[in-house]
């Protein structure tokens, strides 16, 4: 059985209801866009495997409900997040103003090492724009985050933003990743050696074990 991925990373999407979190996630994982708005209840997640610097990363992305009434549930997911995608809607100023609140919740409930990016979604709706790109950039700078404008509708910057936050997570966990890859190399060398020895011994029928799935932090 071929190894399917090297590392698992957990991302969390946060932002007001209707900013397009579910659509962004579906665009990234399924290359689809559904214009209807069915509010997420509590949390949901989707997975996608991407390759970064030769490492196969299984990205598990948690999509949270933006509605206030689910906040008690969704906050329970902050603790295990390694990366956060804060999303606002460029055609909805209040959703932009609320980013500060989402960010302060993350400060309170997420691990210190958590990586964050800021995303202004619905960039295809230029005529309806209420938040300028410059305002987005400045807010991101204030919080020390990288900034993207995306469109789940046209797919603009969707893959780039999810890939970037995953890269930031890998960088933040670099030592863990190096250790994992180091032990994988050792393991493969050992397995190859055993395989070679086995092939020289006609009585040796031992199967070569397959690397198991591992996570990128404890
Ligand atoms: N024009 C445009 N519309 C979008 C885009 N992304 C999402 N929408 C629309 O915005 C609405 C809300 O999208 P959702 O993805 O359901 O929003 P959400 O943030 O997941 O909402 P909650 O689950 O309630 O938190 C839907 O009607 C989408 O069609 C986009 O990039 N461009």
C-alpha cells in the first residue's frame, strides 16, 4: 500500500455568517461553487492533500458557523487548530470590523503557535465593494498577518491562501517536521536494507511494513 501523506495539518476558518467560508472550502477541496447560502450548523470539515517542498500534507480544514448562537461549540475547536483563516466579505463592512473580535477570541482560546492569515472574500463583487484592498492590508499588518483577497466564485487566490497558511504551519513546526522526515528516511533505509537482506535469503518471507500516518505535532 502506498503512503498517502506525510503530515496532517489542522486549519480552522473563522468569520461572520455569509462571508463565504463554506464556499471557499468547497472551491478548494472540490473545485465547485454553489451560490446558495446554507448556514453551517456548528462545525464541519473537509480534507485535501497538497504537496509543499516535496512533503505531502493532508490538510484538514474545519469550517465553523459564523452565527453567534454556535460560538460555544465552535470555540471548542480553536484549541487544536494549527492555522486560522480569518474571513470577511469585501462587500460587507461589519464583517470586516468584526475581524478584531474573531482575532481576540483566537488569542484567548487557540495555542500561541497558531498561524493566521486574513482573507477578504468575494473579490469578484467589485461594484459592491465596501472595504478597500488597502484597508484589508492595513488590518492584516496590524495583526501581523498575511493578506489575500479571494473569490470562491471565480476561484481567484483560493488555492494560494490555503496553501500559504499551510506553509506557515509547516514553518512554525519545522523542527517537528524535520524530525518526522528524518525518522522516515531512517525507516526507509532500514526497510530497504531488510528488503535487500531478505531478497538474498530465500527462506525470508517477512513483508516490508508500510509507514503509518503521522501528525505534525503532538
Ligand atoms: N459573489 C460571490 N459570492 C460568494 C462568494 N463566496 C460565497 N458567496 C456567496 O455568499 C453566500 C454565503 O456563503 P457561505 O459560504 O455559505 O457563507 P459562510 O461564511 O460559510 O456562512 P455561515 O455558514 O453562515 O457561517 C452564498 O450565497 C454564496 O453563494 C464569492 O467569492 N463571490
